[in-house]
């Protein structure tokens, strides 16, 4: 039975724990399926301006994909966005209430009138028993979650929302590459994007070791792939590059502190490190990347006086100029036949035959 806490006169459901609901008897983490997966278009969620708001979180790479794609495509005037977080200063007896609209006035999202993302999830499906997750694209005309499918949401932005793209929007999901992009995206999910979480949430040494080895083997394969090509599919950024970037950006400053001594750092991979910097230097990537938030410690987030501090995370990281480091030259232009352009747009020079 669901547990509730009263906050400001609202009955707010306590967030389920991954450890209790998404771990099998061997200690393996199995990410919950997405609940709201209906697409967009005729007979489904309508594609309209001033109808949707994207809720995402700085630390969540699943939702960070959508925020980057939204800006790359110029959908800011079509799809609103708000960053959610947790208010860890509130005494809830250690119970997690999930994502809250902490960046709205009074923590009340003006488009929906909700204080917690869970309110919108349960208004959409009162029987929903999973975690309310981001990204969540909410139809604020109805107050319901239209889509929370991180597997496909960027693709919907790239295809169904094309009538609202800016004139020079890049083609991130070229029709001739879609089958290959879909295959690589699933491989990235299994071997990189979700593998690191399987290691982080593992409840047995066997489960941890398996996920840890899968993750680093995946990085090795990508390092080799990027030896001779600027981006995953050659000269231009695609949807797949967004999906890989959000994991790489968090690796050294966030994930490594949860998996113990890492086999390698991102900066130890010559190709992956240069590739990640190449992407970061595109404004839509850097605008949506928050290194200090990725690295935030429990003390810096909650203000706990009894937290035993970390010299590195509490003292070194806050003084580190990540923007300067990530904007250092990378030299990967030489791998491209069109070095002046990273994005395939109507203004890009055609590649030679």
C-alpha cells in the first residue's frame, strides 16, 4: 500500500526505492519500464505550441538528453522546460518524496499547480506503482503526463516536432541512418548508459562486477570506434552522440564516487575525452551540463553538520573551472570531411562525393 506524507495540505506519495522494487534475488538492478509511452501526432498526443512542459533534472542523464535535443532543435518557444530537484532540508523522517518543483515560486509549478512531479503521475494514472521519473513531458492543458519514455522522447522531438524546429535546426536523426542509430542507441543503453547504474545500484558483489566489466568494455569499444571518425556516425552529431555524451560528462565527477576505484578515468581515453570536449563546445551541450551539480556531496546538498567531508568533493571540485577544461582544443576536426560543421543543417557544406 502506498505511503503518504502531508505537505502544505497535499497528500504526497512516498517515492518507491530502487533497492526494494527494482533489484532481483541475485542483487541485479533492473530499471523499471517507462509507463507513459504514447507518441505524438494524429490520434495521439497533439503536436502543438504552448501545450507541453519538459521536466528534467541536472543530475539525471536520461532527462538531460531531452534538454539538449530541445535546445539543439530550437524548440524553446514550443516546449517549455523546468529543472526539478529535491528539497532535502524538509524533515520527512528519511522518506523520499521524489522530484519537486523547487525552481518555481513557492515550489508550485504555475502551469500545473503541482508541487511534486508525483502529483502529475498519479493524476494521469492513480494505479501507477513505480517511481515518478524524469524526463516527463507534461501536457499542462490537461495536467497529465504525455510521455516519460526516455528511449524515444528525443526522437519525437527530432521527427514529430519538426514543424516547430528553428530554420537551421540540425538533422539529428537522418532517415537513412535511423535503423543504425536505433541499434546503436540500444547498445549504448545496455553497455554504457544503464550499465553504470547497474553497477551503482548493485546489491551483490557478483552483480556489481558484471555491470562494472560491461561498462568498461563498452567504453573500450567506443574508444576504438572513435579512432577514425569524429562522431559516432561520422562527420555530424546525431541522436546517439547526445546519449553517449550525457554519460561521459558525469563519469569522472559523479559516477566514479559510487563505483569505487575506476579502471580508467574519462581523461585516460584519448578519443573519448577529445570527443566529449568536442561535443561540449556546442552551446546546447554546455548550456545543459552542470558539473558542480553532478559532483554535489550530501553535505553540500543537505547542509548536514555531521557529514564527514570529502576534501576532493567539498574543496577541490568547487574551485575547479570545468568550463575552461572542457573547452580546451581537441584536434578532432581533422577526422572530418567537413571540419567547419559539427551539425548537419541546411547551411552545412555538402560532403564531397
